């Protein structure tokens, strides 16, 4: 399993802001929370993976970034991009449309 690092998430967030809303502040709001989101997918419980499937891990990543508001700005956009990248580096490709992805994130967060 390939996981995203804190630095990669920070880079994803910065790139999104620079491309779409360059007037917004770039930066991490919750450093400890960011570390927790990065480490959560690796958690175990009673000797078993707490998140056994790639889709469980993707959900933890998506909800962790979007829900905890870890960055100064663009949290939902960062969550979408990071989840998509995570799935890609592990051999999966999202097949839904961008608008569907946005609507889904807005509904669950």
C-alpha cells in the first residue's frame, strides 16, 4: 500500500490554491491533525488493520482532510485531490465526474 505523506498533502493544497484561488492564504492550520490524518490509515486494532480495504483508507483520508479543516483554505478541494491521487498511486482510477465528486464531499462533510 502506498500512502501519502504530510509533505505531499501540503504540496497538493498549495498547488490547488495557487491554481484556482491564488489570493487565499496557503498553510497548515492544524499540524497535529495533519499528522493524525496521515497516520490514521495505518492504524490497527486487535492485531488487524483498522481500515482493511483501500476504499476504507480513501474514506478516512477524504473525511479527515475535508472534515477537520487542517489547512488555512481549500480543504475540500485538497481532500478530493488527495483521495484521487491516493487511489491512483495504488492502481485505481475514479470514474465519476468532477461535479459528482464535489456534491458527494459536500454531502458527507
